[in-house]
């Protein structure tokens, strides 16, 4: 069986991205590896072993073109309404809180936020299949 261990995104500004993911999700730097042409930063927290890998390519000055293939990263939290309020207080600009229904029942409760490089992140209520 395979085990998912990390997802990688390319970012322009290491400090700005590390700060965003710390404020938004409590992720901190687990490891940092500097190479001639790029730096790898692994972010994690105590909730799971899955990590977010930030790749900072040296010399990149223009924002990355995310194209039309990227979807989103999703995280789940115990109180999505409280997290939405906290994101607002932190100035992270969350979009509106959504109750997504299917056949009259709530399938998911969530909001989206963008990181500094434009990556979409879905913040979901921990419930049902989203644990």
C-alpha cells in the first residue's frame, strides 16, 4: 500500500509563505534544505504526518502560472466557523462559509482561502467522510 507523505507547491517568497501557513494552519518548518538552484521547506504540524513541501526556485521573480490543472489542497478542522472567524481576524481573507448540501443533507461545510501565491485551500468541517 502507498502512503501519501507530502504535496509540493512552488512559491516565490519563502518567508511570506511560511508565515501564511503558520497563521492559517499552524504548520511550522519541519526541515529546510538549501541547494544551489532551489530551497525545499517542509511544513507540518502535530495533527498528521502529511507535509506540505514548499519549493523556492532561486532567480524566479515572476509569479508562477498555476494554469487550469491545479485544483486545491483540503484540510479539515474541528470548528470551521471558528476558523473562518480566526482567518478573518488574521487578515487572511477567507471566502464565505458554505453549507454544501446533497439530497437535503449537509455533505460538507467549508470555505476557501488563497495562499500568497494563489493556491486554493479548502478548509472543511471535520465530519462524515472528511476526517
